[in-house]
C-alpha cells in the first residue's frame, strides 16, 4: 500500500458511512409521519403572532421578531445562532385616505411600500384611467401630467399563483412609469382576488433618478367604482398619503443542525418581516414556523444529518428583498448546496420542483416519492426559481428545492388586514411541516452534487 492509497483508505474508514438508500427512504418516511402527527409549527405561529405582532422591515417590531426567533431556535436545539445586520431604507406608513370629489365616495386604500407622500391636505386632481400597465406605458406624457393615474389590471385565481407573476409589474413598476410621465400620484387596483373592502399593500420601486410620488392600492370594490366612473366621464379624486422614508437597519437570523461532514449546507427558511396592516401570518409567519418546526422534528429524531441544515429567517423581504441579497453576498464563499423557502402561506404543499445539477435529479425523485403520500406531485422541468429569498443564492449556484403550496386563496389574504391567524388550517400547516421535514432530511443525508455552478 502506497502512502497515497493508505491515506485514501484511512479517509474512507474515517468518513461516516452514508446510510443506504432504502434506509434513508425509510427514515425520511418515518420523519414525515412523525411531523404529520405532531410538530411545533402551530404553537410557534401563535406565539410569533401574538407576542411579537406585525413586523415591518426596519422597525422595532421586526427587531422583536429577531429576539423571538433566536430564543425559539435555542429552545428547539439549533446551534450557531447568528444575527447579521444590513442597512435598509426604513419606510413607514403615514395618514391615508381618499374620496371621489362630487359624490364623496370614500375609497379604501393602502400606500405601497417605498412610495412618496402627498401634502398633508392631499392632492386633488383628475384621474387618468388605464386598463393595463401597457396602456400607461404607451400613453403620451400629456395624458398623465398632473393627474392621478389609475391602473385597472385584473388578477385571476390560480393554484400556482402565476397571475401574481403576470400582474406584479403593475405594482412594482407602474408608479415609477407614471412618475416619469409627470403624474401627481398613482392608484392601482390591488393585486388581489377577493372582493372584500381590503386593499392589498406591497412594495414598489422608484429607480435612482425618479422622485417617488404617492402610490396606493385600492380595495377591489373601490377599483370597480373608479373603473365605472372612468367610463361615465371625468373623475376627480382627493388623495392623502403621507409615508416617511429614512435610513434604517434590518437583519437576518440563522441557526443550524450541524452535519457530520462539515462544509456542505442545506438552507431552508422564510422571512421574518411582514406588512404592517395584517398580522403577518400567511406572509410569512407560517414559513418561519413551518421551517423551524421541520428543523425541530429532525433535531428531535436524534438522526444527525450528513450535511449541515441551516434555517435562515430573512429580514426585510417585503420592502425589496434586501435581506436575501445581503445574505447571498455575505455567504457567497460558502458551499450552500441546496436552498428552499416557504413563503406562500399556510395551505398544503401540492407539488415539488427543483433546479439542481443533473447528478442530483435521482435525489429529487426520491424526495418526490417520499412526499407522494402527502398528495404532492413532482413538477417536471428542473427549472424552479425557488422563491424571492432563495433567488440570490440560486444565482450564485445553490441548488433549488421548491415545495409549491396551494395558492388558490392566497391572494385573497396576501398583504391585507385579513392576513390573520384564524385563516390557518392546522391540518394543512402540519402537512407543510411533514413535507419540509422529509425533503430536507433526505437532501441533508445525501452526498450527490446539487449545485448548478
Ligand atoms: Zn412573503
């Protein structure tokens, strides 16, 4: 035996034996059933909701959420608990109201994150009506200048949430496009599918060089009213919205179950921040509770994973994915082999998707097989984007695991005052935990390459 083969043999002997596939599948199935029968997601979600409250990025409430998260991680047995700060622009809602001049119809509105302010008495101006973002883009500046722009795009109900992808540009880009054409303010039809008198907030983006103007979302019944009035003739509205922006700070929180072979990391998590007008349950207290509960189930099983499992709770997602970008930048030299995010409410997982190296596809098939009894189907294609907080890690080469949740009612609740704890179906919440527990344990007990670059 040469020295070289001796060393190789020694390393082979020293390395912990990888469980055989049948054992791993059996263990994953057992973990899945254990989580389904009992897991701490519900008490965690109740405690986060009731003891911390809504967690707007950069606020003292979000900081309270981090204190809660670190204590929860410690209690569940995670180690290497870290808080990593990054700067943000702290945007805070002011006074907001709107009414139609003449009839005095009150309009139910909510300001969009990062939007600018009107004077305290508001802006009274004629409304320029557009059915779509494309129509606004095509309009001459003269049709917009000095007016309150109204965009009346319509979302539809989809199980996979794809209508949000199609219409999301209206909220993100519409206000800036209107500002560049000289608009006084913007009202959009909420990105939502309910017809309750609830507006849906959300972030918008004013690129450097474009001065933010007031931008609000109308509840769907109010958008319907403005849409009808636009067809009758000229409409004038008084709009008050007085948010403020200032330099602020947010942070990501993480904790680990260390792997037996150091140097490979599997990340799962959700985002800690939430909008201010609801309770931050569906978006995304649920994702926080689901992934913490999955880690707790694995930890409590006493089966050490081969790869390190790291729960990351991102800060400041809603206001521009600031935490996700800061996290990816700070951890770009680490070997994060796989990342997954739970950020689509608390309803059941119905499909599993991935984007991993070809060598990792058999592992994804094993995950799909263990999740099948939960009613989860594999989504072919190996082209998952993974979700907003995972995107920056995926761009650096991390493999992506996506457990797609049923979004049929998600956009009834998303970013509204109705995002509250009573909406959670505990059986579906537990099904999520079971799926994450089994999938992450299988990925962390494996050694096949997953990174895409
Ligand atoms: Zn979210």
